[in-house]
């Protein structure tokens, strides 16, 4: 199985890594979100934390109660522009996430009426803004930036989505092929997440030190910005996101399905 290497994944996999009863359940490795999606597509992995846009495109089943989401500011998905947003013609995007790239397109098209040309680049802000009007930073790369200190206009795309729709934004979920999405796996993944949330005070200093981030930022991010356990409104938010993405791309994106084949 493949898990995302960003900070926001750590509570989800903490039990798989540190709880004795779960450590032998999965063969776990880490990659950026887009790579996890590619491993599922190629058959290298049968289960992974997958960007929701790829989950839908690959017609994967997903576990409805777990993943990475926000209601309001997410802090780790930042759209940074050196020109007014309505004047953006080129957008440097981090190739690590396809869901956030699509979200940036939705926000720019619906709120500002622009559809910039996308240019995939490594997540280094100075380089990105040196070649493009705006940059999309995601995950840990966004956490290294303090939006309040930047001399550029900045949007938190989690906040923008909730302001636009009134709904949670679901970024990634545990997903896999139908034969891999079984109740046994669901119970293990839920147990791992609960174990992680119970050990947040242990996770924060370890991850802050290893990622060279301030402890208060890590604690606030994992306890206030990111939501790991989902309710019914998350299914509504996911369905709305996929509907708007399909409309923007003018192609049909299959409806997502939860384990058991129930469409959302």
C-alpha cells in the first residue's frame, strides 16, 4: 500500500507504524499523492491514500469515514500570485497533487473568471514565481511559507472552497480496487487513525523536529486545520467537487463509490 509522505498523513498511518496489532497488516511505503495514484493505476499498490480526483478517474472504491479534509482554512494549499488574481495567465503547479491543481482551477474560474496555463514545476516559490504569474504550493512546502509575511496576494484554497460552497473540502481518501476494499481493511485503517489522534501530543514534537517546522504550527495544523474522520457533509463536499471538476474539464468524471458500492 502507498501512503502520502506529507505531514497531514501522519495521524492516519500512526497506528500502522507504531501499534503492534496493526504493524503486520500492510506493507506500507510513502510517496507524494500523485505517485500513490500512479501506483494504484499500475497495480504496484492495491490500496493507497489517493487524491480524490484520481480516485474518481480510476473508478476506485474508497473508505468514506477517513482521509484528509478541511472545513475552512487548510493552511497547506496556498495559491500565491504576484499579479491580481483576475490577471493570472500562467500558474506554476506542484506535480505532487492533482486534486489541489483542479481545486485551484475551479476557484480561479468560478471566482475570478480566469483559466491560466498550467506549468508543472518543483515546489520552490521563488523559481515558480520567476517563470509564472502565480504558484500553487501544497503540503509541507506550503507549511514552510508564512502567508502573512509574503509580499504577494495569497489564497488558502480550503477557505475559498468552503466560502464558495459551504461544504468541507475532501483532498484525499484511502482508496483501492474493489477486491482490495474490504471490511477488514476498513477496520484496521480506522483503528490506525484513532490511535494517531490519541497520540497527537507525541506526534507533534517528533514531526516538527524531523520536518524542521515549529511545534505550534504543527499542532495547530493537525488539530485545527486538517480533519481526518468524515461525516455525511464530507460526502456532499466530495460530490460537489467532482461535479464542478467535471464541468470545468467538460468531461464526465465517474461518481465516486464507497466500500460496498454505494454512490456518493
